[in-house]
């Protein structure tokens, strides 16, 4: 019977200790002061401490500062403020733990006790990145990627910079047609910091023409083949343009040379006809002899005219001689330019000479 009672007493004591430890752990978690890694933090003291008093600060039971009558037996003046609060700069993981002050007056009497503060050093959240993936059912899935070094991260989604209350998953799926022009970003936070990613828009609707194309062809990315084909087409266009320009230039030079040759040939033919045409010599000879039918200027008559015989009949005018036929031209190029025809002499009726008066 006594054994049973002893066992019951031991069980009650163990249960009581467990409850006390649970309560103390809960209180410590509730009083934990979260500080971001690399930040500065001050552990406040309840009331100001006189410099003539002895002040001690302990971290996890180890004294890190001891000041007595203004003299520092441990630590230095950079660790405390004017009222005696503890200053921590550029905190790291090793600064995690409990901090408590101890104050003694001139007589050595403890002025406490003071509450112990629990400090928790937590890493800042890294910058998140959102990636959009096109699905086969014309859906788009946004994924929030974080290189997390801490736990208990909270994720929230923003659509057009407006927070979506019920979306806390690392992925977000939407119909691509419904969010064609909307932007999405994710917000990642913890107890000490938060960051928002850059906004991303879907591209599934724009790329729907190539949606069913294979990503690789013969082990090579399809876009490499597309780029190579475009380069070949561009090269062919350049070659065709260069050939057309060269052909046009060659044709223009050829036409220019032909025009110069025709002009030179025309000049030569003109000079040849002026010097060697027998009809020109014949015309020149008759112009000196002034034959019948002469078209040149008339000779001025003498002022003294012979008397006319009224009985003498008037002779009928003789027909003017016809122009001799032109000599045939030497055979040559039929397509060559022909010289203009020579002018025909005018037919003039010559009157019979008047009879002299007796």
C-alpha cells in the first residue's frame, strides 16, 4: 500500500514539473524578441541605474559586462547606454539566448530582481523569384521560388499589386486567357523581414502558335534551327540584291557605250557624205556654171535693155533637165542610221530671149 502511495506521489510531482516546464517554455516563447541577422538591438533595463551602483549584464548566465563606480571590470562603455541598457550591434546567431541585468547599490544590496529577456536571431528572407509555366490545358502556373535559409516562411500572392487573401501556396494556377495582361508577384515574409518579387506576366497566349512544337529537334533546340533558317534566308536576299544591282549597272554601262558608238558612227558618216558624195560635186559644178533650172541667186541685169522685136514669136520654154539619179550606196549595215535625203532643185521655166529691135 505504501509503495502504491509513493508511486502516486512521484507521478504527481513529475506531472507538476512537466506542467511548470511547459508554462515556462511557453512564457519564454511569448517573450522572445526576434531580431534580424546583422541588425542592431538594445535590451532595455526597467529603470535607470546610477553610475555609483554596480551593474552586471549576463548572457545565458555568463557575465558579459561588469561596471563598478564608473569602472569597467568586464566589457566596455560601448556595450551600454546612459541609463544602463545593453546595446548589441550587428547581431549573429551566437547572440541568441537570455539576457538579464543585476544591480547592487553602494551597500551591496540587490535592487532586483529584473526580468530576463530572450533574444532570437533570425535570418532575413531572400529575394523570391516568380516563374511562369505554360500547361497543356491552356493554363499558366506561377511558382514562387525562394532559397530559404530559415523556416516558418509565409507566402502571399499579389495580382496587379493587389494581395490575394486566400492564396498562400508556393504555386498559383490561372487560366491563361483570363489573365492575359495581368501581372503576378509573390511576397515572402517572416517575423523580422519581408520581400516582394518582380512582377511577371504570362506568355502562353502569345506563344500558342509554337505551343505544340517540340522543344528539341535531333537533340538541338528548335529555336536554333529557326534562327539558322532565318540567317540563310537573309543571306540569300542579300545575294539577290547584290546581283540585281550589278546587272543593272552593267546594263547601263552597255547602253552608254552603245550610245557613244552610234554617235561616233553618225559623225563619221556625216563627214564622209560631205567630202565624198559625187552629187555634192555635181551640184557644186553646176552652181558655178549656172545651168538652166539654177536655184541660186539671179544675176543682176544690165540697166540697158535690148529692143524687143514684136514680130518675133515667143519661144516655148524648154523643160529643165531632171536631176540625175543618185548613185547606189555601198552595202553596209542595214540597221545603221540613214543620212537625210538631199534637197531637190526647183523647176524654173526659162523664157526665150527677146528679139532685138531694128
